[in-house]
């Protein structure tokens, strides 16, 4: 189906220079095995050599494909390819090598175990979604996709990311690698200066990179639910001055870095499910501001006990005033200090309804001996 309306609009307004026509190829209503032929689309107007090429969107989502059909159209004209929700096990090297103008590639929810090395040829690729597959690793050539802005590799079996993934992907804004088996994040990830969202929850992370302060544009960091593996946070995490949301819940963290007290733009801190000692859990449960104050005071050496003291009647006081004793007498030292409870006589009248005045709490807790004989 050609976007004829857009083309007619351009013709009516005389916009012929640098004109772009988008052709959408939707094969969800045609047999999966039938090849794509140019005859399946209406004729398009001829262009001069200075005009831009047609950009096409190919949608093969949810067609139960086990392998890719052999398209007869020019793959270099495809700007978006959707192969999601199929049964594809392998992406041919030759296919990705010819997708020279591809901007978005969606292959989520398939059975792919490895990406082709030729994915590094996709120099214009901005969005890559490979979630819901069986990937154990990403090819090192992915660092050549220098235009990449979003990488979604959730729900795979990734054990590690390429060591140099952050050195070249300087335009990456969103990195999602949750629900994998990652043990560490490579140190090169701290070079992703454009990164705004980092989602690494539900992994086996044992440690985070030290130089997190280089992620100057990071706004959301989620490293929750690494459970018994993640036990500490680097102090550099408090230097993420633009961070808005931090989720470290359900790990094994006992101490929060004092530098978190300097994160003035932080709006949400989730730390439940950790055996926190500093700050105490009662401080964390109060508010984010209470955590900031606690860590700031700790950093400045002015920490005070922020837990409110509850005023209660101690047993020692009750014994001292003879509340439970029938008659006044000389008190031994141990009894005065509340170490030994003296003998006392039961007050049988408390169970009687004939003397309601005698049961008044004011009388019962008075130092006077109303029940002495």
C-alpha cells in the first residue's frame, strides 16, 4: 500500500526537490512463502538522480515464519523491518548486509540464538529490538552501529555485553538488558554520555562500574532484583546529578553511599527488600528527604539519632512508687533499682462491681496505698 496521499500533497504543492515516498509492504494477508515482487505495489513516479530513494516499511510480524522469504525488491530501500512474533531461528548474514538504509529493526519474540556479524553494516540503524530470544551474547560488530539510539535486549540469556560497547555508541539514549544473566556491566558503558535510561534489573549483577559519574545525562537507573548478588553500590552513583529515578530494591545492599545525599534532582528512590543498616530502614520508610538528611549528616560527621524516642511507663518506675505493692515499707536497694520485684498481694476488689470508685485508674496508679490494711 503506497502512501499516495503524501505523494499527492507534495505534487499539489510543487515540492519535487528532495521528495521522499514511503511504500509500506504488509504481507500479513499473503502467504508467508510467496516472494515479494515489485508488481505487488503500484507504479511510482520516476525520479531524477538528485531525488532521494524511496523508503519502504516491511511488516512481517506475527506470520509464524520459520525462515525469511526471498524478497525480490531492493533491500537497500527498506527503512523499517518488523520480523517480530515469529519462529525465526537465524538472520542470514547476507540479509543484514544489504539493509544499508535500515533505521529500525524489530525481531523480538523469536527463537534467535545469535545475531549476524554483518549487523555492524547497519550504519544508519537507530532502533534495535532483539528482546524475547535466546541470545547468549551480542556481536562485537554492534559497536559499528554508531547511529543507534535504542537497544532493547530484554528477556534473553545474555551472560555479558561486548567490552567495547560504550566506546562507539555515543548516541545511545536507552539501554534495556533486564531479565538476563549478566554478572557485570562492562566499564566502557560509562562512556555512553547520551544515555538517559539504563535498565539492568533481574540479572545476576555483582558489581556496578566505578565511573558512573560519566553518565551525565542519565535520568533513570534500575538495577533492582539482582537479589543475593548485588551487595554494594559505587560511591560515584551519587555524582549522577541529573538522575531522577533510582531503583535498587530487592538486592543485598546494607549501606547506601553517602554521596546519594547530594542527588538534589532525585525524585524517586526505591530501596525496599534490602537489609539496610545505613541508613536504617525506618529512615528509608519515612521519605526520600529523610534519607538525604541522614546521608548528608553522616558525610559531614554530624549524624544524630533520627528515630523518635517513645515515652513509656517502665516497670522500674511502677515498682518504685509501689503501684503493685499492698503496703508501704522500707525498700531494699535492689528493689529501689527495679532489679527485684517485691512480693505483692493480689487486689481482689478489682474483679468486683460493687466498688467502681475503688477501680479508678487514678487510684490504682497513685503512689498512695489505698489497699493497705
